[in-house]
C-alpha cells in the first residue's frame, strides 16, 4: 500500500531548495566570475528591450497615426449647403506650413530640436546629455519635436508624468510617427496642435490671441515670444508674467543667433524691444443655430460610437433640414425685438442707489430681496453666522454682486422655432437670445404655461363633438364648482359684458369666459387627449378645467408642432432635423426616414380651427400681423399671455411655415410690464418680422393658400384688403419703444376683451330656430350651456 506524500514534507523540500539557490547566488556575488559578470551586464539591456517590446501594444498603431494625419472635424450643414457648426476637438484653425512665418519654424528648431532634420524621432546624443545633467541635479528635457508631437496627439495613451514608462512610450510613438510623416508634415502638425493657453491651440490661434494677427505675419520677436512659451505656457505667459516671458524670449533669440537664424549684430537691439502683446481671447464660432447644433452633437456622438466613427477626426457631414436664410431671419427678428424690450426692462429696473431693495416699493422690493436671498453670496454669509439683515446689507453694499444679480435675473429671454407643416422639417431654431450667455434651450427644454395659445385645443375638441363656429354663448360671470366647496371663477379683462358671442368670436378674441364654458362641455380629458395627439407629447398635462386657459406648462417645440398639425389638415408629423449623414467624400452613411403622418383629428375639424384662427389674425388679438407688418398672405394664428404677463406667446400658421415665439424671464417670479408684456406686443413682433422677411425675400410663397375653406357666414376682410391695396407701402423697421404711447392697436384687442372690429359685418344665416337656440343670461352660472350638455334620456 502506497503512502500518500506528506504536504508538510513537500513544503520543507521547497524551502530547502530555495535556501540552496540563495546560498549559491550569494556565493557567486561574493566570488564573481568573468562569465557571470558578462551575463549580468547583458541582462540589463535584455530586460529593458523586453520591457520596450511589452509597451509597444500600448502605444498608437501605424493605422492610428495615418488616420490622425488625415484627421478632419465633422461639419453640420443646412439644407441649402451653408455651414452651421464644426465639431473640433480643440479651438484651432489649421494652417499649412507654407502659411506659417519662417521665423516661427526657425525659432522652434533652434530652441527645441536643432538636429531635427538629422534624427529619426530620437536624438540619442541629446537624450544622453539630458540624462547626465538630470542625474547631476540639473533637470533637463531631451524630447525632440517628434516626441513632443507624440504627447500632443496622444495625451491619454502616453501621459505626461515624469516616468521611464512615459519616456519609452513617447520614444516608440515618435519612431512610428517618423515612419508615417515627412519632416515638414511633422512640423506642420506640431505647430497646429501645440496648446498656448486661453483655449488657443495651434500657432494660428496663438498669433490671433496674443498679437491680433495671422501666423504668416509673425515677426522675429513675436515668434520668439510664442516659441518661448512652450517650455511652460503658464510660467512664461506674456499676459500674466511679462517679465518672465521677456527673459525667455531673449533666450530664444540667443539660440536663433547661435544657430545662424538671426544675425548676431541685431541681437542686442532685439533684446531691448518690448513684448508689445495685443491680447484678445479667441472664442470658438458658435454658428447661426448653436442650440440645435449642441443637440445634433450629442446625437452624432452616440451615432458615431455605434458605427465606429470619430466625430473629431473622420470628417463626417451632417445635413440638416434647416434653411440658412430662414435661420438668419429668425436670429435677426429675435435680436431686434429683444434689444427693444430689454431697454424697457433696464429702464423699469434702474440700478440706482446700488439697486437697494429698500428703495423699491411693494412687490418689487420683496422680489429684489428674494434675488439676494437666492444668491450664493447671501448663503455664504448666513453659513458664516451673519444674520439675515446683516447678510442683506453686506450684499447691498457690493455693487459687483448686485450688478451680477441684476444681469442674471432681469435679462429677458426668448425662444423661436419654425417648421414646414407638410413634412415636419425644422427650418429655424433659436434657443435663446445669446448662446454664449444662456445655453438653456427655450425651445425644447423650457416648460412654460402656454396661456391662450392652448385654447385652440379646447375649441377643436368642441368641433369634434359636433359644435359649430356660429354656436352662441353668453359672456357672463362664471363660478364653476370643483367639489369640496371649491370654485373656479375664470374671468376676462374688463369683466363680463352679458352679450352673446359665437365660438368663433370666443376664440378670435380669446375670451376666457367662453372658453371655460366650452371646456365644461367637452371635458379636460378630451382636450388633453387631443392635445397629445396633435403634438404635446413630452409634457404632462393636468386634466382639470383650468387646462383650458393654458395652465399646464409645455415646450415651444410641442406647441409649434401642434399648430403644424392644424396647418397640415389634422395630420401630425414628428419634427425632423437631420436629413442624412455622409462621410468626407460624400458617401451617404445613413439616410433618415421621413416620418409618417399620423391622423390626429378629422380634416374638417382642423380646417375649421384654422379658419377661426384666420379671424384672430384678421380681426382679433393677432391683428398686428396685418396692420404692423403688412402681411397679406393666407395666415392664421393665436396669441397667448399668462397671469401677470409672466409668459408671452404667439404662433402663426401658413401653408408652408408654422412659426412660434415665447418671451419671458428665466425666473418666472419676474413679470413683464402691463403695457408691453402681452403676447401681441412681446412675442408677435418676432414672428411678424420673421414672416415679413421670408415673404419679402421670397423664401416663402405669399400666394400659398390653406385647403381650409373660409366660413361663408362671416365677411372676411383679407380679400377686401388685397383688392383695395394691391401694392402696400413698405413696412418700416420697428422704431424704438415709445413709453408714452401704449402698444395697443385698435385692430388688435387685448386678450380677454371683446369688441367687434369696425366694419366687420356678421351675416345672418337662415337656420331652424331650434338649432339657433343657445344659452341665455341666467342667474345660476352653474348651468352648463345646452349645446354642451349630454343629451337627456328619452322618456318612455
């Protein structure tokens, strides 16, 4: 029977063998032989070579280098071929070597790598000298221009730590670069990728930043200054540390003299010259549609990751649906109106007495105090133990903090979007007044109460239920029970008139009392469902009666999309921004599928709403489109204003374009003035100016007509105006706001008021009396108008 091995005995055997090996090694160290010494010496380079071979897979491949050689950023183009955005890894403007001043190249080679044209990526003599000097305590760099380029191109792969591993990776990559690039290509790539602070990459951006000129215009002194920065951009920054930069520049000049690039006789005079820096920070161009471009960038990054592309190097081309002409018109319209309104805001909120909250009466004072308490400076003071009064007084005494608060809280904002209703193509998109100061997108991100622009959904629901534009209601005070003893009392400016009004008039003149009665009959569930089918698909709507007056926040994109559904005869089309993606050679990589139209409502219902909203432009709250902007085309639209003029809206439809604008403050505690903050005064001018320019420049067809027939029961003023004035006088540019004169236009009544337009005659139509029967003034306002009541059950 075999005895199993003893584990403890095996352990003892291994311990004994290791002790014997250690004893022999120690003996040979104490008594070295010639063979042993040779083996030991040979082991060091062998191990180093093995380590180098192990690092090669962790450096960029030859294919990566070839790809970097032809790297090209992705570009976003409009439908008409204009550049909207360029997606670059850094803020650089690539220039060819022949377009760079020879002074720059001479300074670079003389200072950084005088044997540049003699080595193949590694200057072993310089590396050895640097190692010796470093060992002596004088830290020196021995990297060639090619090695520095390796770090600039692949900072993540190579790193910047002062370790042996980094130097070996750098050397391996440099040797690879020399096998792929020519010497001139190495110089060109290096000078276009090296960083110069202030988000300036490459010699061209550096020349503009520090000397306000192009790279081909740099003289010897300027070239020496910029090349001198490469030893330490922050330490030798000519803006912050001019003394160090001057000293370093003179060192570079001395190196240029030493290597014959500058005559020695000129050196003394050159050293006495000042820096003459002309500093201007270079900002990346935002393009004409920056908010949309940022959305497209996020989308393209995800698309490129899925399809193995690099948006910064592969030269992808994204073709969008935007029209550059319409986009420029939209930008101009927003800028013009917002500059005018901001002047009013600045006048109303003057920075007097340090914007002292105690000097502002009533609600304004409390609002300013709220701004102060929201500030990080106030919270820091409170955290430090100061009382509320002490913290407020400290901030009121700091003019810089108050000015920042004022600029932040009282900067009026806007959003604008235009869509082709026939195919859903987005034609213009303005996310804010200025992307540089406000990146928040007020088209797709901001959710605000839409006010009266939501009312067409309510009337569309009524028309779906069989109501007609000429059905009549009473403009009366309402007190609608909500249950649990609560009541909803919707009202209008000026109070109830007691007059009868048609549904057409109720929507044209934006009457809350009429809209509320309609909502009672159709129900908020029906309205919310219809609004969702038409385009309000991201925002949650509260299914309550007050939804009729636009109390549930939505986005401008959703509202413009919904109105596009109306203009498209009730067919919803999802907005589309991207047409296709191409490679740098024009090959189509992905063609976007046109969205399929969905039936959101009956065509007759959509056409009825469009026709009623024609009246809102011809005679109602949107009449400024005709009177102020001289637009005679077949258009329909609706204004919207929320409580206390917090939000102003206007959306205008034509057969080819649907455009909408929102105006307000980011902080909705701040409201607009009663004389200019309504939708017809704040938002309508943006849309009106946009359409005026589009028709003037024939980007849109002024003769296009809706398929919706005009109601024959109402005399429509639009054709009469066209016949009477076939060549209307040119519309002048809007003048600065005259604060002594109200914006009110006799042809554009305020929302919530009702006054028939002079000269508009309502034609009597002979219909059975039973059908004309409508609600009459009654004492009990809880009674639902008969036309909107459910049918009574038949009695047996």
